[in-house]
C-alpha cells in the first residue's frame, strides 16, 4: 500500500506526472481506490468538502449492517424530521406565497448548527399549527353563526308569510296534519318545530326518510342558501339548505332529532316569539362583525409567519439535504475500535487527486482538527467504475452511448465519434436542405433561450433544452448531407439558376419537339452537358426526368452501402486500439486480423467496385457498364462465363477468387485457433503449478521446507483451483463460435441494415413532393383575388403539415434509426458496454434531483 501526503511541496517531476494523467476524451478516466482515514471530529467537514467537489464515490463498508443499526441513524432521523417540517411549510405556502430563490446555495452547516435549525423550524411549525388551529376554530364558529343568521331570517320570513296564507293553502294533507285553523287554544302549545341546516346534496334523501319514518305526520319547509359557504378544514365551497319541520308530540321530536343526526344536519335553537328571534339575529350580527375582525388578524399573523418561512425556506432545505447526505455517507464508513477514526473507501479519478487533497485539507481546517487525513491507495478485486468527463455539449451524446450500456473500465468511448457520425447519419436520412435550415433555426432559438427552457425542468433526454448542441449539429449537418442526398428546393433552384444539362434545338427537328412530351438529354451530344458537375447536390434537372426514381434509388443505395461499410470497418479498427491498450496480443492475431480480412475481402471489395465503376464508366461508355450486383453474386459462385456481364477490369477473376478464399480462411481462423490456444495455455499453467506443488512436497519430506517455499506452493495451489473453476473449454468454444457466427452474419445483415439511409431519405423526399404537389401547388394555380387569399390559407395548411409530418415525425424517425445504426451496427464491433457508471457523492446532483421531484 502507498500512503499519500499532500501538505508537502510538489516537485516538478510530480507536477509533470500529474499533468500526464490528464483525462482523455477517447477513454474513461483512470480511477483509483483508496482508503481514507479521518478523525471523527473532522469526518463531517471533510465529507462535506468532498460533496461540494463531487468527484468521489464512496463504497458501502456496512452492507451487512441493518440501516437502523448504523452509527449516525439518529442524525439521519433528525434530518428527516426537519424535512417533514419543511414540506409542511411548503404545503402551507402553496398557491399563497411565492418561495424566494436564493442567489447561491448556502454553505454546508456544521453539526452544531442542526440544533439551531431544529429550534427555529420547530418553533415556526408550532406557531403555524397554532395559527391554523385558531383559524379553523374561528372559521367554524363563523360558519355556524352565518348559518344561524340565515336560518333566523328564513324562519322569520316563513312565519310572516304563514299568517298571510291564501284560502286554498291548506289541502287535505296539511290541514289534516296541523289543523292550524281548527286547533283549540289549549292545544296550540303542543305544536312544535325544529329548524336547522343540511348539505344540499342530502336534502332529497333527508326529506324522503323523514316522510317515511314519521308517516307523513310532519310538515317540512326548506329553502336554499344563496350565499356560498367555505369549509373551515378543506377550504372547499359547500352549498346548504335551511329547513324547518313542524310536528306534534315528543315522540316525533325525538325521531326528527335522530334523523337529523344521521344526515349530519345542524340543528339550531330558534325562539318561537318573533321579538326573541329579532333580538337573537341582532346579537348574531354583532358577533359576526367581531369574528371577522379576529379572523383577519389571525390570517395576517399566519401570513407573516409564512413570509418569514418563505424568505429562508430554500436555504433551510438545502442545508438539511446536505446534512442528511453527509450522514448517509458516514453511515457507509467504518469506525475503528477506539471510536476515534472514521475509515472510508473511495473511488476517484487519478487526475483529480490534487483537488481531492485540497478539499480534505479545507475540511480539516474548517473542523479545527489537528489530525491530517490519510489517503492510502489499495488494490481492488472488483472492476473500477467508468467515468467519462462531459460538458454541456458532449453530455447528450454520452447519454446516447450510455443508454446502450455503460462502457467497461478504460474501454474506447464511442461518444467522440458519435458526435460526428450521429448528426451526419441523421442528416443523410433526413436529407432535406430546406427542412434542415428550419431545424437549424429552431435549434439556435433553443440555444439562445437555453436558461429559460432549463428553468421549466423538462425531463426529456432528447429535448434540445437538455442538449441543444445535438440539434444544432443535426440541423447544420442536414446542409452538407444534402450534397449526398439532395431532394428539396429543386423547383426554386431550377427556376433561379438552371442546370448543367441544356437542350439545344440544333440537334432535333421542330416536329420532334411538338410530338414528344419527354425528350432525352444526352450528355454525350456536344452542347448538352456543360462539362462541370453541379456545385451543390444533384442537378435539379433530375426533378423533371421520368426516370428520376430509378436513378436516385440506384445512387442512394450505393451511397448507403459505402457509408455503412466504412463505418463498420472503422468500428473494427477501433477494436484494435482496445486490444493494444489492454495488451491482448492473442486477440489481435486471432480476432482482429481475421475480422479485417473477412470484411475487407468481401464488403471492402464491394465498395471498391462501386467507386471503380463510377470512375471508369462515363457518359460515353455508360451503356456498356456491367452490373455490380451480378458480379458480386458470381464472385461467390465462381462463375465468370456470363457473356451478358463484361468484367470491370482485367484479371478480375484472379482477384475475386483470392478475396473469396481469404474470407473463407478467416472463418476457421476466428473460430478454431483461439479456443485451442487458450486450452494449451491453461494446460501449461496447470503443469507449472503441479511442478511447483511437487517440488514443495519433496522439500517438506526431506526436511528442508521453509515458509517461503510453502507460501508459493499454497498460492500456486489456490491459483490452480481458481483457474480450474474459471476455465471451461466447452464454454470458451461455444462463446467463440457465437462470436464468429454473429460477426460473419452481422457483416451481411448490418450492410443491409444501412440501406435504411436510402429508405428514409426516399420516404422523406416522396412525402415532401406529395405535400408540394397536393397542397401548395393547388394554391399557386388559383388565379384572381380568390387565389391571393386562398394561397395564405393553403400555405398555412402546408406549413402545419410540413412541421408535423416532415420535421417532427420524420425527424423522430431519422433519430431512432440513427440511434439503432450506432448501437447495433457500429458499437457492437468494438464496444462491450459491460461496466457500471461512476456515481460520485455530489451536493449538486442531490439538489438537482430533489428540485426535479
């Protein structure tokens, strides 16, 4: 083990060595596992400084210990209690008070500051709960008084109208029940009434049950309250009805009371004399006025408490989350038997060792400790985590790669190459200059408004708010990719600049021009072809040709094959750098070389034939050009006697036979040699370990055994046992067979898969042409004032369909297919993706995740 000290001055050699360990964008960072020894008093501050730095990943040394049995579980519970109070305050402030955002995050509080924070928050919580309870009690009283007020008014109105009833008011039902006009004087005191308030939705059921239970021996009168009321607890609007029930007898009164209790109707005392009712109403109005004053003061006091909390809420939450995160990390550490030292194991990038040392030193100074933290490098049996440094621009592309699988430790990182190839392949499939300009402008707008878009906390990984650089590249690459697959704006280009093929009437008679709708532009005729290729993309005169699709499909298919094979070969070449870096010479000889021979002999030769045919056969001899597809099929059949398909070049038969034989030899080269070499190496190691074990046994029998002789023997025996468990010839052979079959068949299927470049470009071009012909062309052909107005409407429809179908749907389709080409066709040639991501302890990441939640 190597102990590292940092408060001494660094020598120039150390600085040069540290500068040599700078991060490389092409591989993951070189990681180091170290043990960190901290004094208990300084552990909190040192971990806090590492959290601010965000470059250290802690290993959990207490995996087998229950979460409730760890050292700092009480501190974590206290932090969770503070979080509960803060969430309570947030719920109270919701939709009422705007929480103020701090200009910068506060520093991590010291452990003793937790007591102060607890005191402040618990006091604030208590005062707010008391204010809420008082407010609820006051509002409940206000609700009851309001109901009583309206009940007294409605009761008074009822009795006043009752004395002025019409002659036909008393029907058989009511007159038989109450007999208001025939009741003797000595019987009037026995007629009673009950008044109350009930929820409006329960009124129908209440009336029905009252009628059935009392068998119609009651008289019910109800009225709706026009004024909406507020529930003091839920603060929701409630609607109620006022009712008055007339009955005769104590038994009916008891039944009515029970029914009211069952329907949660509130019964209020209502005096019979009108004077007493008026007196009670005046008293209720006076109490309501006083109650409104008290409620206003209580609400203002509550608002002052919430304003005080809103000013510091974010700072409090940040402090609590930082403290909780620190204690979670300390729970992952061990404490020695003396209870004076905290022991942690950390992963960190070697290039950042100096920054980590300075952070530990700052933590020691802040805690006031005199014991210097000790950082000791240790060996690790597990693979280190994978850490690729990113910035705002490269993070989006790194996420695309990591979505397939996090790279193995120190493996070639595909992200730098994906930055170039992903937008380019996307643009090839998108293949539209005009639409590419629109996408570029939209991406530039997102870059300019990046801060406001990020403030909306969008969770989309693909959105430009997260990675605007990717959209800028995609839109920008659509312009040079148009040089390969140009499909749009041909009408405008043709009208503005013309073309490089021109028809001259000197070569054809006038009656030929009049009798034919299509004329052939033969570039071999002098004066038709200008002699220079079209400067940007494909000559727009092809847009008027009857054989446009035939020509463009052939051209795009060949370009797709060329791009695909070049990218696959590049992926195989990248695997060579992996083998060299990990010093796997056997993989270079028995895997990389036969893979390159196989793909170059077949598919590299196919690219050569395509380019050779383009260069060899011009317009003058194009009618004699042979078919590349027939040549490629005959190459595998060893058929060279086809008179209809002339050879491309001399000695073609010998060259193609050599390439096919080399490709066939590469298959057993990949399949058979490596497993047998591994088995021979395994047997040789077994023989060596057996020889060492025998020599050690002989020495022990002869009495010359020594500890140094016994230890290698035991170590060799253990290594032999481990090796026997790890090596299995059958598994190795099957794995190699799978790899060989997958690679050979994959070269064929992956080449065909790259034809999606042609297919999506063709789909985009045809959809563009359909929209132009079926929509925009109609508006341009209409004449007169109607055409002027109609062209705006039709252009609006054309623009909406263009954005929705060609930009959004086709853009998403091109993105997904470009994603698949990189994951399957490109990365599987060199990228294992079997690692795990470096997850440093970082306050920044913790706070961002909390804010998104």
